[in-house]
C-alpha cells in the first residue's frame, strides 16, 4: 500500500534530459474563461469579446493567454513542484497558437538543469515544459526553475520515493554530482520567434478597435523608458485565490494545504504566483487597453510572498519596442510589469533600491515580470480620428 502514496518528486529524483509526461489532460471550456474573468477582473479585449476577436481574425474569442499558461503550469505541479520551497523564475515562454474552448491540453517537461544548494538540503531544478492540444500541436512552451526539497532532508527513506513520472512507471535514478548544470537562457524571446496571430485588415477595423476599447493609444504612442502607473488595486481574498488555484488544478502544498503551511515562516497558504501575475496583468489594462495578446514571457521573478488580504497594485515600464517582420498592422512592445502589495505605484519610485552598493527590491514588490505583447500600429486610425 505504501507504494501508492503520491509524495511527489524530490531533488534526488530528477536527472538531466529526463522526460516527464504529466497526467490528467484538461479540456478548457467557456465556463473556465468566465470564471477566470470573475477571479481576476481581466478586461483584455481579445479574450472578453467574441465579436472583437472575430474582427481580429480569430474564429471566436480565444482563451486568455495567462489562463492557458496557468492551466498548463498546473499540469506540471505534481511531478515538478509538489515538494517545492519556492518557484524561482520563468524564461523563454512562447505562446505558439490560440487555444479555444473545447481544446484539450496535455503537457510534457524535460529537465534541462540541476543545481544542488550549498546547504545540501535542497536543489534547483530547471525544466522546459510544453503544452499541446489534442492533435499534439504545441500551444505554449516555457522554462522555469524551482527550488525543491531533498528527500534525505525530509527524513524519508529512499524506498519511499514517489511513483514515477513517465510512461514506463519505473523509479527515476538519483541526481549525481556530474549531472549538475545551470542552463544558459536567452534574455528575451527575439522577434523571429514571436508568433502574432491577431490581424487588422483595414484602417476602419483599427478605428473600431479603438472605439471598442475606449483608447486610441497604439504602438506608436509608447516610448522606451516610459512608465505607466496603473491606478486600480485589487485585494486578494482567501476564497478567490483558492478557487483560482483549483481552477488551474495546481495542488502544490504552499497554495493548497493550510495545515501543511501552519509551521512555515509565513504560517499560512501563499497565493500562487501565476495568479499574482494574472491579477497584476488585469490591473495593467488601464493604460494598455489595446494590447491584443501576450507573445512571450521573457523573464519573471516572484520577489516576495502574497497572502490573502494583501492588496495588489501594478505599474509598467516600456523596455523596448519592435516592428515585426512582414507585418505593418501590428508590432511588439516589451514591458516590465512590477507588482506591488499594499502600496500604490505613486509611492514607489523604483522597484530596485541600492543598499550598501547592493541592489535589493523595494519591500512592497512582489512581482517583476518582463514580457512582450502585441499592439496595433495606429497611424491610419489616428489620421482618421483627426
């Protein structure tokens, strides 16, 4: 009977190039999309309005990019981060094709890096994960790295290792020193790897989009170095973040199990970081109303924990802007999204401070996300408006 106890994988269970096929495919529904809006307040036009989405070249309103990411991420949790101490970061996230209600997603990960911590009690696991729809066409891929407990530190005998992760159902071999490797990751996803699916076919369509969103701020209106303070805040309620965690089917103990978190430093459940991203991105709608989709997540850090009762705020900085090969109707904007808790954006001059010559985050910062979005190019709409 002990062999049926699903404890999840510990650091010793991972090895380089290991392929992990995650269980429980998930069919996404219109209900999921509506619940996501209810939990985050997202107003992204492409994902809110089927009519607007169809005018942008989609067959219907696609599922929100971050809902797809969070559901796909949830598939990986039982095998990758059930025994996580912290999810440390993201990189090279690419949104490969739209997902619609009725699509069924399944997920696979490859271990691309391992690093034991100096304490000997834990290690960092790097994985590249890909989610596929029912016809095995990839829809999203990403790299993340997570700090995971070692089994020995948790006082478990080696024979109590978790059931295996792949199709062979055989135990994984333990990590050895020669396998330790930190992968080299790109600083950002380049333009030739970005896949813009929205399409504006006329200046009239562009003008109508601006009227629909209530904004005529298009790609040309944003300047590198510009900062946008998003005015609204959102208090994260206990019931809401737990419902979100269940929506994503993310059963990681720090977010799911109040009893398990009782004796931790925080002493309570943590809000899942992907949900923090979703809420902050929803707050960032004001000032970025005409964003059509997320093209990539270049890097991301969960700087500090968020718990129920915290009020989230956000501001955005324009890092860069690019024209896209072969496209004159849309272009890319690279943004830095800073999430704050219990502090308004106008109260935080910089996310990073310097203490004794060392850069440290402002104590209110919970999220630092570098991502790339798709925006219309708006010369024709502006000329028509004037």
